[in-house]
């Protein structure tokens, strides 16, 4: 995880904040998963919160979004990037071990599943949470 803590600021500046690289498809992702007003969404491996921000705008004040990532640096940037909004929270968690008492209508994970040490375990954990 140390590498992601070091990379997060450069990653955000170079690609995420300007919708370059993998973030060119963020709007399409939000459209394809049919995010709409009032939805409750978990954005897993949210990184610096760019996808989370698009989702937050789509769910509106009646919806709720949780951005979750294992990188402390990325979560700090995500909080700053998204500002203080009542419909979004960011948590520092391990996707293979987390547990939420809240149910989600939609779970997103843009370009990150292949980085998980055990993606199958993470997916099972999402389903069971």
C-alpha cells in the first residue's frame, strides 16, 4: 500500500483531476451502471475520488455515496477534491476485510480490481456485506 500512498498526488494531478488516461471513461461508467437520484453507491478503490464525485453529483442530495480506498493519501485528496458534502463519505479500508451495516444499490470499482491481492475475496466480501 505504501506505493499508492506515494503515487496518489501525482496520479491525481496527471490523470484524475483532468479526466485523462483511465478517467476518460468515468462519465460512461456512471451512465452504464444507471446511477440515479436517491441511489446509495459504494465506490470501491475510489482513489482520489474523481469517480465518487461524478456519482455524488448524479445521486443528488437524496442519495448517498461512500468512497473507499486502502490508500490514506488518496482518501485525503478525495476528501479535499469533493469538499464537505452531506451525501458523501470517504473511508480508508481493505476491500477484502471491510464490513458495512449500510446496504448499497450500486457498487462501482473503476480500473482497480486487478490491483487487489485477492480480487475474488474482495468480490465475495462486497456481496456478503
